[in-house]
């Protein structure tokens, strides 16, 4: 069983060695729940494979520390191993080291100077419909009420504020099938994508200043499909495009921009998630950043801080590990980063 008071790197290794691919989090959720229920200073609730544990000390401020329990599928990177003070293994970076930090704090800081809600949730790595944090936000938002939320996603032990929104669209062209030997009798749908590809190549992404942070947008083709066979002029082609937009834009505004950029094309949305504002003007955020003594950068990418932003809660990304190693066979986390994040968060919760 998990020992939450153990060395935080050892605890991380124990979590890594509990396989928890998305939709298969039962065992790790059971162990997390069991370990937390042994702590008399916490109220513990469970919803599916999502665990919420919170102090009820009547403090003037409440904060959330959150992390997901699931991982992508194994890629020959289990079990964990510790070499030269680096922990290797599936989920070590994304994000069981962050979960270990939160679990260790939950066990060893029984009387924090601000009330804490710890959230350990399921199914972050797959379609949003399964996301445990999203379900709690929709169905029991009162459990997430707080002045500040910290998502312990890998951020190289630095603070990354807010997050970009993301939208995936399909630009579709239609033509007329014909034999290549008589191509003039048809219309080539793949050729009709050429102007859209040129638009993407020439596109100048917006750079937006929000709370003193510069968010750079991105618009890129990420897939193309079309063609019937080697001797048929194609009558349909589809260009898949991903738009990463600054958090000052809503999803509706992002879609309106894409429809303007690709005017004249058939555009359909296949996936979308809003960004998260940094909230650096909030008192709780300012105090947290000052306590850590770290600089702040914008988050390039999407994380679940957006769910807190939708609830009106300022949220930051702060956790050990370099996100460029997430989901890779050589996923790892420097042990010192795990200890550093733990040390700074402990100081903040006990100051």
C-alpha cells in the first residue's frame, strides 16, 4: 500500500509502478483513496475514479492542488528505475511526480495556513467526456471552490500561467471523380486545397499581451486525407488544422476567426477546448508567486487550468518534469525537481 509520508521520489516510483492507463485507474484510485482516508484531518470523497480530499479548518483562503492519475499506454517504460538521481518510467513526468508531491503534502501538512482541496482525477489523457475533473466541474462545482488552483502538470519546476485554447477543424473540398487520362472531365478535390495550404504557410500568428505575459498563437496543418485509388481523380479532400489561440479569445471567437481565414471553404469543428486566463492580478496568485520566488511564463499548450478558469478561479501550472518528455518512451523526471517543488509548496502552505 502507498505510504504517503515516504520520501517523495520513492512515492513517485510507487505511483509509476501502479499501471493506470486511461480508463484503467481503478487500482491506483483505490490505493490513493485508502491512503487518504487514513488521515483524520481530511474529508475524503470519491466520484468514479476521482478522489477529492480537503481540509476544513475555516481558513480565510482555500486553494486547490490537482493532478491526474492516468497515463498514456505503456511503451516499454515500466517498471520505474532511479539512476543518477533521475527517475525513469511511464508517468514519472506526466504527472505522477506532481501527484506524489500533492499526496505527500496532504499527509504531512495537517494544519496548513490556508485550507486545501486535493483533487486526484481520472482520464485526462483521452477525450474530454471522460475527464474526472471536468465531471466534477459540471456536476459538483462546489467541491472545486477556491481562491486559487495549482495544477501540478510538468512545467520544469517553474510557474506557467493560464493556457492556450485549442481547436481542431477540418477544411473540406469537393470535386468530381474522373479517370486521370481524362482529368479535364472531373474536378480534383486535392488540388482545391492548395489555396488553403498557401493561407497556412503565409499566416502570421497573433501575439497577445495578457497580464504582462506574451501568448503566441499558432495555426498549422496537422493532417490531410483524400483520394479514392491510383486511377481516380478524387472528389473529396480534407485538411485537418489545429489552432492554438490565446486565452483572451473564447471558443466562439476562435471559430469566427477560422471561418474568416478560410472563407469559401467548408469548415467543421472536430475538437475544441477553451484557454485559461492567467489571473495574475488576483491577490492569491500574487502571494503564491511571491512565496515561490520564481518568474512566471505563459503556458504554451492546453491544460486543465482552463476548467478552473471557466469556474472563475485563477489557476497556474506548477510541477516537476519537462513536458517535452511526456508520453515518450524515455519519460523521466529529475529527482531534485520533485524535491524542489515539494519544498516550495510546503513553505507556501505553512508560511
